[in-house]
């Protein structure tokens, strides 16, 4: 079971298209953990009449902490050398890791699990620890709740029912709190993602291991049938669902948990499924699955930093998998198993004795292994300590950093200005309402936040198709006059490319509202747009430049179109760079501009492809001259949507609504 779950998660993190739902392997782990822990505690209570929580938590710490500590030291040292720019975020992630609060840290810092998988820059190497944090929090809370259930409720059925009610409440909380823009809040939350753990716990209360192992043949066959159904459900879910599928929250997760429960029940028995899941290769991987899970994501993240941008190959996947398994084997052989067998202090004593013996020559021969291992450990600890203590560096050119800093300042200033205008408008409206309309006075018209659009009063652009653009690209360097657009009509949401172009956008469209952020992916941008729409702060023309940090799906564009509403026009900026998803993103955006009404495309790819000298060395972010090109193609795309204005002859940089 553990082997199948960890292999599914690894395949998903490696980007295997056949495993778009491989992240559900985490929920298989949750069901299995809930089952085993609950069975252990309930059996102890039945045997001795009490729960020894101190002993339980001590054994959990001895099982989990040594391997985690080893991984954190090695990964911090490696990241210090390979990715020194991650210093600040790595320190915070380390603090969250050692306190088992990684899931809440990632919620508070808006770290999107699914967007991180498609980041152009190497993802943070500790982002996978959110699931271990949920499990550890469960290990702290559930034994106390279970003890209360046992004391308050008599009979197995009542306890199982109460546990399933808790699982249903967790799933309900997920459904109520789910946000289409970014599911990370409900996916990371212990309260919203506890249903799988509780389903496993309910299974243990209903079918303890001792009972399952002694079932008659007829019932074993029923368990095998449940196991087959569970395996089919899991296989279907792993190939069918994806992270941005709203049906996953919570339906897909419940499907995976129920399927895993059926498979766990059958694997715990004595039938065919139990024999299959007990095969030597699966048992070998399962024993080391904790270490494999700990190591595989940092290996993928750091390998991505070493190899740089661009598509990966199956050979790289195999190498990453091999390194992950090798590290997990070393962790199991030299750290986890000795400590589980002998305890931490005894294991440390044996290590010290081995080191002392290696330093005392016996005859002409000396054992160098312990000395080398001790030296490597000291170096890793020293480098990791240096990485945590030193100020973070950056590999980005200083000019780009200054440009991004200026763009961030302009973005923040535009947001502050819009907020101040909205507050002033609201105050004026309130004053007008308090004064009343008096005899013969004209009633005050409803206030509209400056820059926002009232659906009832918004003028509409003609829905007819714009003239087919010419193939030339001369408009980018020519001085053809574009119509003026008031920035108070434009909302721009983007990523670091828009941040780098913020100064040029502000100059080309004075008063524009810019909300751009480094590392933002479409899933995060949708959440921002949803928030602005809810506050009625979206303006007439909504410009979206999100595609640098991960794939974009047609479903996300349809969702974006729905969020901005029927009375606003949409400008989509496509992407350019050595990202493996560049072509697919641009295909989706081009199709949207061609087939959706009131949508135009600002073709940044065509505009800059022949002028890469205007980009910084990363071949993604524009230099100041390139930022002017960026602003110009955005202005041209807005012009396509202006009422009674013909599309500018900008070549292939602008596609109008069809």
C-alpha cells in the first residue's frame, strides 16, 4: 500500500501526464495512517484499559524525527550551495518543518501546491512537508479524541458513526471553504483535509486488524472484492482528476479515501489482495516509503535548479528517482532502523565507538568509512548552519532586481491609489445619502468606485470580429499612433514579467491599476481577480498576464471569463521563455482570443521572439526597452476592444475577438 502511494506521488511530482491525480496518493497514506494508529491505540485500550499517550508519542517521535532531521540538514546544505537565493524562505520553511506546521505556513504565505509544480524557477525544496505536518497534528489530537470517544460511547457502532461524522464535517468544511482560484487553503488545512485520516480511523474501529486476520473464507472474499473495487477507484481517480478540478474538493478526495479504505481492509486480510500487496518488491519499497517521500521532492527541486529551465527527459526522471531511493535506503540503513531497534542514545553511542575505533589504527589498516561519514556530517551541518545564518543572496542581475523593485513599488502605489479613491467615493456617496434629496432636488446617483464598472451602465464593445491582423510585426518598433486609453478603465493582473514592465505600463496608460507579483501563477491570479470582482473593483478592461510560472488550462480561462463578468473586456498576454509549458499556454490563450467574445490577445511572444536582446539573460524578463514593447502591445490589444475603434495594424501581436 505504501509503495503504491509513494510511487503515485513521485510520478505526479515528476509531471507524468498519466498521473494527473497522483497527488491522491497522499490521501492513501492518510487512510493507512489513520487505520494503523487507531488500531494500535484501540487495541492497547482493550488490552490494558487505558491509553499510554506518552509512550505512543515517544515512539512516533523516534520513528519520524531522525529521518526528518537528516533530510533537513542535508537539503539545507545543498540548497545553500545550489540555490543561495532561497535563504529567507528556506529559514521560514525550516522553522515550520521542525514544528510540524508546514501546512499552516504554506497557507499563511499563499504557497500554492499545484502552482508550485509548474514553477519556472526551481520550487522550494521543503514544500512537500505539509502532508507530514497534517499527520503529526493528527497524531497529537486524535489519541485524545479517541480516548473521549471510548469513554463516552459504548459499542463499536457508535464509535464508528461518531468518527464518520467527524470525517463528514471535515469534508463539508472543505466544500464550504473551497475557492475556485486556489484550492491550497482547503488542501493544506488540517481541519479540511482530515477526512481521509478519519475514514481510516473509522475502518480500524469497525474492522480491527486482529478481527480481519481471523475472518472466514467467505468474508475474506468479500474483502478481496472491496480491495479490487478500491484499486479500480484509485486508478481511475489518479488518471482522471487534476489539481484544478473543483470536483476534487471534496468529492475526489472522498473517492480516493473510500477506495483506499477498501484496499487497506483487503490488504490487512489473508486473501489475494493481501498476497499481492505483500510481494517482496512492494514490501521493500513500502518499508522505505517514508524516506522516499522525504527525499524525492528535494531531489526534484534541487535537480531543477541544477539543470535550469527547459523540458525534462525520462532519463532525468529515472536519475531523480534513483537518487531519491538511494538516499532513502541510506537513511533507513544507518539512521532509521538502528534508532528504531536500539533507541537514539544507544545508536549515538555505537556511532561514537565506531568513530573512536576508526581513529585508532589496528596494525597497518584503518577503517576510513566512519571518519569520512563523520567529516561529511560536520561539513553538512556547518554549511547548513551558514546557509541559515547568512543574509540571502540572489543570482539575478542587479539591474533586473532594481527594475523589479521599482515595478513592485509602482504596483503597490497603484493599488493604494485605487483603494484611496474607492474610500473617498464611498464617503462622498454616504454624505450625499445622509443629506437627503430635498424638495425638487435630483436624487443622487449610485456611487461607482473610481475605475470600477457598473454592470448596468457599462458600454459594450461590438461583438463582431475584428479585422484579421496582418502578418507584419512592424508596429512594435514603428510609431503608429494608438488611441489613448484612460488608466482608470484598466485593471492589470500579472506575474514577474508584468512587475518588470510596470513602469512602462504606468507611463503608457496613466492611472492603470496594477496587481502583479513575482512567482504568481494563473491559479493565484484567479483568486486575486475573484476578490476584486467581489469588491466591485474590477475596471472595464481586465488585462491578465499569467503564464510564466506554470501551465494554463482552457477551464481556467473560462473561469476567468466568468469571474470578470459579461460587462467587461478581457486582454490576455501570452508568454515567452524557455519554459516547457510555453507553447501549450500560448495555444490556450490564442484559442480563447479567437473564439470568445470581448477577448483579445496581446502577443508578447511574437513581439519579443525576434528581439531577445531586449530581455535579461534569463530570456524571460524584459529590460526597460523591452518593457516598453510589452506596454505597447498591451495598449494595442486594449485598442482592439475600444468601441468604434478599428484594430491597429500591429501585425500578429494582437488578435481580436472572433
